C-alpha cells in the first residue's frame, strides 16, 4: 500500500516530536530547570546553546525537548478523553434518538455556548493548577464538536441500507454501533481529534500563560512562549523556537489526521494501490 | 401441515397522541414451510410495512394496532425485544432492494458474512471465515477465496445481492423476506439472482415472502400470490389460477396494465389499461369502502 505525501510528512513530524519528548533526557544538553545561569542569559543560538538561552540563562533547546513531554501528554490524553466522550454521546444520541438525543443535544449546546477556555479556567480554578487537572479540564471541555460530528454522521448512516440490513440480520444495537457505524464515522472523528490535539497544545499554552497550567520553572511550550513575550525584541529566539515547535507539532498532527483519513477510506485505498 | 407464518387480522398504522391512522386493514395470510409466497401491489399498498412488521422492525410512529403474527406457532408481536432480535438472522432473514448500499463499505465481504456465524452460531473468526467462503461458493460467486477479501465497492450490483443472500441464508433461516430483491438490477442479472433464490431456498426448505410490484417476476417465482391494495389483501390465490382468472377488479386492472409481447394483435387491445387514480388519502378510507375511488374500474 502506498501512503500519501501528507501522511508521510505528518507521521514523520509527529514521530519526531514524540521521539524528542521521549528521548529528552538523552538528547538534551542541559537540565531544563536547574542549569540556570544568569551570566548566560539571553544568549543567541551558538554551538553550546543551539537555540539560545532564555532570561534565566537556561538552554532553550533542552527546555523545548522537555516541554514536548508536557505538550504531547496534554494534546494526546485530553484529545483521547474528548474523542471518547464526544463519540460515545454523539453516536448513541443519534442512534437511539428520543429523550437521550434531546439531552445530549442540550448538553452539547450548553458546552458550545460557553467558551471552552473559560470553562477550562473554571475547572482549573476548582481543581487547582497542575498537569492532572490540566488534562481533566481540557479533556472535559472540548468534546462538543466531536459530538456534533459523530451525531450528524451517525444520523446520515442510520438510514443507509447496511445499518438497516444489520438490524434485519439480528445485530444488537451495540454491535451495530461498533461494527457498522463507528468505522464509518472514524474519518471525520479522527480529523477532529488531530485538529483538537493542536488546539489542546494551544489551550495548554493559554492556561499556562494565565498561571493555571504548568507551573514555572518546569517547561512547557506555552509557558516558554509566555516568558518570551517580554523578550521578543531583545531575544527573539526565545519565542521563535517554542513557536516553531508548536507549529510543527500541530502541523504534524493535522497532516497525520488527513493521511489517516485517506488510508481508512477503501475507495482511496484502491486508488492509491 | 401447519403454516410456518400465519398472519391474522394484522392492523397497522401511524399512531400519535390521540389519533391513529390505519395503513393495513385486517391483513391475513399464511405461508407454508418451504413455500414462496408473493405479495404484489403498487407503491404504497402496504407490502413493505407488512414485511417490516413480520421482522419486528417497524419504526415509530408506525405501530401494530392489532392482530397476530404467528411464526412456528409463536406470536412474534408478543416477543420481547431481545427474543425478537434472536429471531432475526437466525430464523427470519431479509434481503433488500438496494444491493449498492446494503453492505458495510469498510469491511470485506468475507468478514461481513463471517460475522453472521460469529454472532448467531458462536463460531470463532477463523472457522467463520471458512464458512463465509463456503457461503460465497454456495451463492455461486466465482473465485470465492479471493472474492472474500474484496470490499463491497469492488463488486457489481448482482454480486453484492448474492453476498446479501449469502448473509441472509447463512444461518439457514426458516423464512426469507425478499423485498424487491431484483428491482435495482439489470434484467439478465435479475434472472440469475431470482434463480439463485429459488434454488437455494428449495435446497434448504426456506420459505420466502417475496415482495414485488413486478407481476412477471411474481409469476415466475411464487407458488401463491396475495394482491395488496390500499392496505388490504384484496385477493389471494395460486399463481396460475390468479393469472388465469383474476377475481378482484383491482387484480384485473393490474394484469391489464401489464405490457405483453404482441398484445395488440393477440389480445385485440389498442392500449394498456391504466389504473388512473393514485391511492387516495387513507384517512377517508375504511376497510369496507376502500375501493370506491376506483369504481370506474369496477364499472367496466
């Protein structure tokens, strides 16, 4: 089977980011937190500090590698939670209809009406700052679009011949949802999930910016950007490299999602092979 | 012999709060084991809702308002959801009109057939895969081993309908409901698929409820025919007798509307008979006076 260009590029970028995060202890030249040295503050990139240093003299390259761990954890875990909630609610609502559909719809509308960042802020305020509450806050607040998409895709599939045929052949509701509907709505759901990973990385940055995310001095890409805000003219590398990291990670996720959708579509599969 | 399926005074309709709207009026007929029973009628005459009632898949607001559907001596209408689901696919199966959309596009057809054995006969997947290849061979799909790995979009309409038949007959049901199974197919493919249904069901002793609006197909397939009009079974007879000697005016009209080779010369007719009114608003019809809008036919 041949893969599309998008998939290869996306998978490469995503793999690079994941490897960077996993291998951070070996790839990093300095400790991201404790190797602060004000004598080295705000140095431009050179052979010792590949991406330069920040206001505390810490190596930006090492901090980006460690930051990848946080950003990826937040992006992937929160999106897995979102997708799970969204698909479960959306698919069952569309399939069963009735009061359950009304309830899920109402809930989705409420979620859409509240800006998810504000909602996440509220959750964070209750749970207190930290990685775990960050995951919960972002995991519980971004499922509404996934839910919408899962619901509308299921509604259109429900009337199709093969879902009805499965009913006449004695499939149970859950089996129909898992074998007939879920694989066929995976395309848009996957694309939503990967787009969401990108936006979760950005939300993490926003929450860290507001002081509710990852607490300094531990690095995350978002908090690094926040720190760089004041230095953007003096030491632009402190903003460029974390920004580039976010950009590449988000791009990687999105291209990967696109590529996966193409691969999961059997029409595309025969066209490629 | 005891009938396999016994429909008694089936009344069915739309039911909303306070009002109901009848669609079937006292429909009664029997199907014997192994028999092919045809149900003909124009669009909207109630053929398909009858079959959906039998298989227990009426969607709200459609509802059975009265009557009995006895299958092997058990009233299907009294079964619980779970019991009815166990019937479907195992004892009663169905083939649809649209082979193009009736298969899951994301699973190979081998897997889809195999799932029937996993679901209903608790086979493991490798056994079921073998059985699926055999099932494909039994519906005369050439090269079944290789075809089992194909996706539905790689197959033609005729082949897909064969796959549907293989799935429906996988667990040797007692009754197969075929709802216009060949309407969407070419005439030549249609003949092959009909032959296949007839032969397979004869081999296995499966009874067929064959729904069609095509009298030619009915004549070829069925031992007995019921004619439906406006939610009523207006006439029922052996196929030969019905075609030779239609008793009800509507049946006569239906047969008259059938184009025949050389009909002008042999039958001395200039034009096909047309049945000129569509089915009227049923809320004004009762079972007793349903035919009145077509008194013109009766008068002829």
